[in-house]
């Protein structure tokens, strides 16, 4: 059997982010590495910080990658031989770590560098919104009128778009008027994966160049978040990973690639269950779960062990 692991992006940080892994010895090295980047233990940070702090770009990116790495550490001893790993937005940083290209400390250091480069390139008020129910052809003129851009293409006419704050608000109103089923701002304070962050590419690429990746671990297939292509030569894909902060993601293509590569079970590592929901609608014949759906680590491990 082949298990696909989906690493989520930011936007759903909460006080119970580490409910499954907080006390797990296997996750301790991951939490230690995250503490170095945050200046505070992430378990205490999520429990005590106000929501605004949890959704700050740098903190949010590090927390989400920590969540995925911690869960992977708790499952590593029972994972099947064949694994497909894909990451959504900053989740791709976690995916590179889980695939074996970086150790957790490197993964989190590069995640921090990515966030810092994005923050430096961002302008106040920029962010993301989700629009569901309009085709790309209908959405395109609205984006052009408000100087916004597609950041992520998801299945079923669900698009994440980025732009300036006021422009995004007006875009959402017009999208609803045009028949969108949903159009609302997301809790992300940068216009990720749009040309507005072009200045972040070079600094992030320099950090990637300073930390050469290993090849994927045996039996692990890493998918490029931009288009779903397999990453066999990580050095060649470093440029794509750097450019991704300012270019759109085709997550629908990643889900298609997971099916094409023979995944039989899919687990979203979280936070949240949006990726699992998308996968379930894309391939209803697969066994799909999100880690957040389990009440305890034992139940999650039992489900994974079945694979």
C-alpha cells in the first residue's frame, strides 16, 4: 500500500494545535528545534498567546511546519515503505523535511527564513482571500480590475487569491455579486504566491543554496507543490521552491498526481481538514483522514499501521 501525507498551510493555528503530540517523546526534538526559532516552546506559545500572535506570518509558518514534523516523528516507526508527500503553501517546507531532504532543525530554520523574506517584501494590508464557485474565466476580469492575482488553484473552482487589503475586500463583494458561493478574507497577512512578493524570491533562494538538500529517502516521493511533478533532483527544484513564494500553486494538480501515483490512503497532517476534504471529493474511492479527526495519538497510529 502507498500512503500519501498532506502537509497543511497556515490559517488554522489554535491553542490545541499540538493536542496529539505535545507529550510524545518522539516529537521532543522537533519542539526543541522550533523553540530555537520562536524563542519560546511552541506548545506554551499556542496555549498562551493571543490569536493575533498565532496568525502573525512568521509565527504561523513555523507553527504549521512544526505540527507536521511533530506528527511525522510520532508516526515514523510505523509508516509504510511507500510514501507520497505533498505540501500546501508553507506545508511544502514540511514536505521537504518529511521526505528526508532536510533534518527538522534545517527545515524550521529555512521556514523561518522564508517567512522573514516574505515579511520584508510584503506591504501593510496585503493578504489572501478564498473564492469558490466561479470559473477562472469569470474570475479573471475581476482580478484584473482590482490588481489581484490567483495564488492557489484548488479543485472544484476554489481559488485562493492575493492582493492589497481594500482591493481584496472589493473583489470579494464583486465575486459574490457574480455568483460566487463563497468569497472571504483568510487569516494570512501576506499575499503569498503572487507577484507582490517577488522581492522575497532572491533572499529565500540564497538561504536554500546555503543548505543543500539530500535526496528523498528510499520509498518516499516528494511532489512539487507548484505543479505536482515528482522531485527526484532536489537541487534542481530549489529554484522552483524559492520562486513559489511569488508564483501560483496548482494544488489540484498535486491531488491528481497523488491518485496517479497509486496512493491508497491519504492523511492530512494538519492543522485542519481542508486538504483531506479536497482529496475526498477528488478521489472518493480512497481512504482519507485528517489527523485532527483523531481524539488521540494511539487511534491515529492504529489507522496508519493498517496501511
